[in-house]
C-alpha cells in the first residue's frame, strides 16, 4: 500500500467517471492509462451535454428567441471559465477551435499571410523542436514550404530533455516564430518555457506554445508564461472531443488576418469586400461546437473544484511511484526523463525486443489500456533509434494500484513472449 | 483479490490471447524463415504501415512462371514478422497463379472479422500454415500488421511481371 499525502481521494473522484466502473474482456476492471491520448469525462460533463440538447439547443449569436439567448449565454459563459482557468488578460483572447491542431494551423497560417512586422517572409526562420507532436511540425512545414522560409529545430538530449546548447544560435535575428511543446506527449518532458520566451523575445520572435499536455495537468497561467499564443484541446482535460482553444495576445489577434471565412466572423459583407468582426469572433467562422464548448466549461469547473495544484501534485506522486516501479522491471528502458524533475505524467518505454504492439495487445487482454506506436511524434522514435514505444499516461483519477496492475501486466507480457 | 480468482482469470485471458498468438505465429516470430535480402531478384518494394511504423523491404524473384525466391528485411510486431515468414514459406516454389490464390484467400481471411476460424477451416487446403492467423481477423488494429508483407509481395510480383513483359531488366 502506497501512502502519500499528495494523492487525491481517487475513490471519491472515480465515482464521478462512469466509464471507470466498466469492465472489459469479460470481467476485467478497466485500467485506463491512455490519458495523454484522451481523458475520460465525469458525469457532470456528460450531463451538461445532455442538458444543453434537452433544454437550450439553438444557434449562438443569432436570433432573439429564448433558446438562442440561453445558448449564447452558456457558450460565452464557458469562454469566461476558460479565460479564468488560464488567467487570460481578457476573455476576447480565448478563441475556440476544433482542437489543438486547428489552433496551431490557425497561427501557422495567419503568420504566413500577415503583413509586416509579423508576417513570415522568404528567408525567415521558424524554430520548433524534435519532440513536437506532428500537429506542431506539419503546419510549420507547410507554411515554410509555401513561403520559402527555413524550418529549424531544437534537438533532444539522451535524457529526453530539450537540447539548449545552441539556443542562441538557433533563435537568432532571422527567427520569426518559435513554436514549442510545453510538455512532450511522448517523453513527458516539461520544457523550460521561460528560457525560450526570453531568448525569442530578445530577437523579436513570437512564441507559440503547444499546451495540449500541460493545460489538463498543471496550473496554467498564460500571462506568467509569457508566450504569445497557447494552444490546447478539450478532450484531454475531461471535456469532449471537437473543441480546442487558442489563446493569443489581444494586440496580435487584432492585427493578424482572419483564418477561416464565413458566418459569425464578419462585420459587414458586400459582394466586393467584407470587414471582420472583433475578437474573438473574427477567428470563429461558422457555427461553433456549442455543446462541446459548454461541456468544456463544465470540465473546467470540475478541475477547479479539485484544484489544479492538487491535480499536479497527485500526478507528480503517481509518476514518481510509476518511474520507480517501471525501472525495477528487467529489460525495460524508459524513453524520456527517468527522474521526476520537470516531468509530466506520460511515461514511454520499450520492453526488451518485444514490439510495443505486442506489449499493448497483451496488456489489453488484461484490461490495461496503454498507447503504443510513435504517438504522432515519429522524429522522437527516430532520434532514439526505436520503431515505437509503449506509453502509460496518468491523470487525476489514476491510482498506485493501477501502476501495480501495469507492472503485473508487463510480467505477463514477458512470460508470454518468452523473455 | 483471491489467488484462485486471479488464477482463473489468467487462464481465460491466455486462452483468448492464444487465439491470436498461436504457437506457430510465436515460433515464426522468434525464428523467421527466409529473412534477409538475397540476390538475384526481379523486383524490390518497400512498404510501410503508417499507423504503427512497421516496415518491410520485399524482394521477389521469378523463374518463368514460378516464384523462385522471396526475401525480405523487416521490422515490426510479432504478427507482421510471423506473417512475412509464413508467407515466404508458403509461396516460394508456387506458380504465380497459385500464389495469387493463396494471397487472395489470406486477404479474405483477414477481412472475415469474427468468422476467421470458420473461414480458415474451410480454406485450410489453400492457406496451409496461414490458418494460424485466423484469430487476428477479429482485431481490426492488427489486420494491417498481418497483411503488410502480403501486400508488399503482391506489389513486388506485379512489378516483376510488368518488367518481364516489357522486357526491362529489373
């Protein structure tokens, strides 16, 4: 029995998550360790979707009937909740997107289209890192190719940390934008945002932060972080799929051109030309994911009810325990920081020569859900000379007993494949 | 949890698993046949499964109408590795026409979902050792692993035949 005062009361928390009560493959309790891919939703979040469609369903910002006004109030109320959750300077700085990928594509595109001084021009440099999710690589490759800009990147150290040895050369006066993952989805590394922001702003570059793996797990203060844009997604923080968030500095969002055109994002339309709505609607063309946004607001309420500092402490304690137990498994090699400093709750590993697909399949038969593959971060696998990893990732409802179940499962895997 | 209970669960779990991980699959995975690229060859292809990163480089050689050699280099899970090994065992020495029948039957086996075991039994004469993959069909996520080398073989053979017909030396 592990006793650690940092642990949350998971018995109580787990009662809120109906999916955690189910069994899989017959009678096996679900051990859900794939939270970096998507998190589960508490009943409160599920209820808010049901309640919206049962009572308030209407399009937002249009019409003057009761339902339209209720839907709009709920939708904009969720924006206030999200803005407060990340300590945005103003609610207009919170733009709802489809997911993190769309938020990052938005920034990569409008910076490509923008006039001076923000527009990326031929010969300008864009800096990312080798540990980015594909969603923070491909949009920049597309922009760089289209414009003739140069894409550069930070390497990764053997310990799975960002290689800062050439930071001052990499981020230089030609750098227009630095787009970096806050917490790596595959390595679990928490990156030194302060150092990067300081150097980037020194040379006049903008900083984009992919907070997909940090917003759900750590107290996030966008003003304190100092980045210019921050992207994250709802379904990794107890919310539904289909909604993401882009936070951007108000002066930048005001100056940059729109991304998608359509209803809602305009002020006046003539056949020749349109003028655009103010923030945040300028970046929200078309009917938004209304119920999803409202449910994300409920997820934020839930997280606030527990306290993000407590969520972070719980996950830190679980990660500490898991790192210790995993490192006792013979033949297991952790890909990413093996210590708990500046580390998130996603742990990737390889187990001898057993392919991660086989590891995941046997674990699944025992009711343990992990992710296997390259985790949409293939360059990391290439960097470490492995085809794929197995990843266990934890959240506020994860327990030490689930870590124990994983360890037992890994023993079964080894026995099964005769290692 | 009672030890008996745990024991009981373990047995049923392993039985279920073994319907996919047949002993024959595990044997081929541990000791793959025909692995390693060889000369001569009429064509070579490289196939990748982008969802899991499994890769195979496949060479096919023909003597007239007969598959005279299949050699490959690959990396991937036990299912994809064993599948390449079993396939090479089965197809080397067969005529292109016979081999295609095996390939098409194997593809249908992989598309048979829960009916895999019945289908495999019906077509055991054609599938031979490849019947061991019947249990894979019910795992949609693993069907592509089993098919990777078969699709590469199909592609390589088509190229080899094209080259033969157009008189181009591979």
